[in-house]
C-alpha cells in the first residue's frame, strides 16, 4: 500500500482514545489547559496519531528549552514528565513509534508539532497550506524545526482518511488548520482542535486566532457538522476547572 494514498481502502475506525500530553499554565488569572493528542485504531490494526504534543526535550530540560523557545513569555508546563511526551503517552497504551502508520498534524504550533520527528516510519498527513510554510510555525518567532523527511499527504479539501475518519480544513487559528470528524457506531465526535480552543471562544470572538474572521467561519462550520451527525464537539484546550 502506498501510505500517501487516501482513503485507506477497506479500513474503518475501530476506536478513538485521548492521549494526555500534559498541562499548561497560561498565566495569572487563567486556568490550566490540557495538551492532548488522539490515537485512532482502525479495523485493519493501523494506529493513526493525531498531533504530537510538546517537544520531548521539555521532559528533561524544560527550563532551558523553554527559554530558548521563548515559551516562558506565554506560560509554563506543569509537571511535564516523560509520561507526557508523545512516546510516553503511547507507551501507556503499549505502543511504540514503530506502531504508528500515519501521523495527522492539525497545525504546526509547538504543542502539536513538537514530537513530529519521533515517527520516521510514519506517513504524515497535513494541509497543503501548512506544509507550504518554509518551517513549522512552532512558537512566536522561533522556527527551530524542519519538516521531516516522510511520505506526505497534503489536504486541500474535506478528505476521508478511512471509513469513519474525515479531515476538514478549518482555517483561522492558523491558515492551514485541520479538524476531524470521527464516527463510530452510535458515537460521533468532532475534534475541533484549535479551530475552537474552548467552548467560550466563539462568544469571545476568537482572540487566539491568526484570522478571527476565518476562525469564526470555521467554528460555525464545525458546529453545523456536530449538529448534522449528532456529534460531541471537543475543543482543543478547554480549561481545567479547579477542584472545589
């Protein structure tokens, strides 16, 4: 099989599991937000990973790496250990990098692209707009990563990866952002990722988006999609409520 050919024929989503890729403190007066990835297992036994979290180096040299990246200007990781790296999260499911056949990248900010280089054997799926960037966006003005050598599938329109998994261009947060619809028997989920950071973001006018107008349009589309399929819509970084 050519890994860059979609959809993956005669294959369907068998399960969807959330990966805990850490917590991030976005500053005084704000709450912790979760960093998440998604593991999609198919009926053919493929393991598809959606997003890769922060760079694994943060687990051993968080302070030094964060200073180099300038991340401390925005916030800080909380209790980030090896188990919160993408490889550590996969290990909790009994998987290694070699088990991942495809990596879907929603967009190339640091908390989504950081572990992309951990999967040299995987095909990479992302939007053509995002891949056209000279380097991943990473954070602020920092551009330390190159696009890995890999088989790439570049998305320009709504695209089925396999039965039950469809990607949608949702520009606004970044110009090349992707979101996903995952359908299982009796269950549908819209993974908005950062197209809708938190449930309150549409009412706030998408202040975290590079293009708030485009983000609002994408957000409305995702809400329509959720209504159409009776799906649960999951934002990318819904704040974690403090314990009572």
